[in-house]
């Protein structure tokens, strides 16, 4: 049973929900998935204790979680050695607008360029508007962004845009990739 780390950085919790769903899907396929918020990472944390890793980050004001960026930079060599994937949760991926989707893809490209990491799989998922969790200024800023993106500007409620079937498909694809790669490595070791 391959062990898979799902390490994520979240703002208001949507990336945590996505990470949890990914871990559940991986567990359902017979993997031993461990989901960890980067802010609550144990001191004795070691990537080497996992067979594969997925890293996820939310986008806020056009930037990934800084701790995720630092972790990827500091652990790039180990991430290159392991089967790895990256998933991003953003409002830009929530809308059917080619410009905004390109913007979401550009966030990933920038992170990968800056860290020189080359994950095996990449997933981009729609996030959420958590007006109930925003302070006054952030609520105003997000309302302005939402007006042009989703049109959901009623700040008395929250909105979720994550396509859960897409999240499950990504997790299943990653699981199949890990299974195939580990089988290939095992076969090569027997030769």
C-alpha cells in the first residue's frame, strides 16, 4: 500500500477540503494517504517516509501560500525523486472564461519556474468565496473581484465552486500514476 502525503496551504479552508477529498479518494484506492496543513506540519516531518506526494495551495491576491512556495524550494530535489503532483485552488479556475483560466495556469507556471519543480501531475480547481470569514476590507476586495468573475456579490452568503468530480478524477489519475511508477521501479529493482 503506497503512502501518499497530501500537503497543503489554505486560507479560509477550501484547499483543506480539497486535500481531504483527495486523501479520501486515495484511501479508497488502497493508498495510505496523510493530509497535513503546512502550518501544522510536525517537527520530525520527512518526505522520505512517503512513497509519493501531492502539494496543494490556494491563491490569494495572485500568489500561492508562501509556506508552500518555501517548502517546494527547500525540498525540490526530494520532490523530483518521488512521484509528485501539484493542485491549486482559485477563483480564476472557477469560471468558464479563457482569460481567467489562463491566469490560473500562469500562477502554476510562475511557481514551477521560480522553484524549478516539475510535478508529474497538475490539477486546477475552482475555490470558494468565504465572505463569512473575510474581514471588512477583504470582503470588499473579494466582492469587487467576484463581480467580474462569478457575479456572486451577495456578501451575506458563501459560495463554493469546486467541481468535486474533477477533484476525484485528479486523485484517481494520480493514484494510477503512482501505482504504475512504483510497479515499474519494483520491476527494475528485481532485474
